[in-house]
C-alpha cells in the first residue's frame, strides 16, 4: 500500500455571504514556491462562485480574498459556477468549470494570461439531450446501460427548458501533445477524452462525429469495487517519464449513500487515450471527521495538485464543505502504480 499523509483542512467556510455554506473542490496552480487556489465557494441555496486564495508553500495560507473572483454572467451559469480546474498551456491559463443553470450542468472554459482577468470561452462540451446522444452513440455499438440509468432525464421538457446530458469534470492536459489539445470530461459513468487542434474545432459537427464514435473516446471506466458506481475527472494530469499520472474520483454506493474516493491511473504519454496502469484500491478515502461529515458525507473529491520536490500534494473537497490536502511521495506512487500495469 502507498503511504498517504492527511495534511488536514487547508481552508474553511467563513461568515461571508458568498462562502457561508462551504468551500470545496479547488483548482490549483503552482508558480515558484507559491500555490494559487481558485475554489468553489457556496452561498445559500447552493449558489456557487469562485473564490481565491494564495498559499506560501504547499500548506500555509498567506492571502485570501473576501469576494468571489469569478461569478455567473449568463443564463448557462445562472445558478452557479462549480468545481474549477486550472492548467497553464504555453503562456495561457485554462480554467474549466461546471456551468449550472438550475437544470443543466455543462463543462465550460475561461482563459487568462495573468490569473486576474478571465475571458469566458463558453460551454465546450456537447449541448445535447440524452435521447439524441443515445441515437448517435448506438450507430456504432451498444451503449452501456448505465448511461441511460444515470441520465438525469431522458425525455421531459420542464418550464420550457430542454434537459441536457450532464457533462462535467472537464480537465485539460497541461501541454499540447503532438501539437494538439487534449482534455478529459465525464458523462456518467465513465471518463471520456477529447483531442482537438484548436478550441474553435468544438462545434456542432465535431460533437456529432465524436458521438457517432462515442465508445472509442472512453478512456477510463469503473473497474474496482471502490469506483464501481461511476468515476469522474479529478486533478489535471501530471506528466512523468512513465506516462500521464491521473488522480480522479471514484464513487461506490453503500447503504448510507455514495462514498467518494481519490483514485490513481496512468495514461500513455503520447497516446493519452490509452490506459496503461491503475491502482486496484483507493489512493485515499474518507476516514477523518472532516471527510465523513459535512454538507455531503463521505466525500474526498480531488481537483488539484502541487509538486514540491518529490512530494505530491493533492488538494480536495472534504465532505463538500471544506478544502483539505493529502501528500504522497510522487516517485513511490509511480513505482507502485506501475506494478499494476495493464497486460
């Protein structure tokens, strides 16, 4: 087993209106010895914006804004901006998040060159109903029945709002691979992968062709007991000499409800649509009071990392209410993971 150190709670909710109900699921970017955290801040009625703080080193809070740095601006995100992730590609920062309008939850993108001003790029996942997705995907093979089971609705039009496939957990790879952008996204129960030349490729025709070959774009699917219900993207992939290290979340159902754990897999360096190794057990799971009890019990939801020397710090939402951190030897994690290389 891998030695994981629970570093404890890094950030707690405050009495400020915009984060009075919880802080969770942070995007992390490391610059020098400083860690910048863009986190989901939850107000009353589950209304989310993005808050910001800085850490001196991996764990010491040095600055925290008392206002949200990114707030909803259009109809697609009218009920909140949730679960950000961030990477730097060339000289541009790519911050992905879930736009929620009260009915639909869809992956969106904002970009920045200075981490201060963000330009919205809009929804970057398919905007499609489940019956439409199913009709396209089954042109080339049967769709796993779990997709139908997890579709939040398949046919109903409510209050003149078309209910769409929930497509969340958009996570970019932190560099171009063979001069192309890659990102992970999640339509339950699996994690899918997208490859494009430019962001402008993500148009209606692209998604139609993508969905016609949908099964070919599934990169990770639930396999072990701790992730058997469904899985989803977590932290941005980490480039290593052995492959792309992916820390994701796995979910399994219990008599007391869903349990969210942090999981680890390795993807091929030049062909990241190919899984090469996976831990057969959770990297870490809810065990402490702050992970077991909160807004949603039994949740460890990893969403960002920072590397200091050989130590990988993994930042995660704890019970959907606080932000905590766990650490592990990066070299030991890679070595252990590769003992479970797929044959």
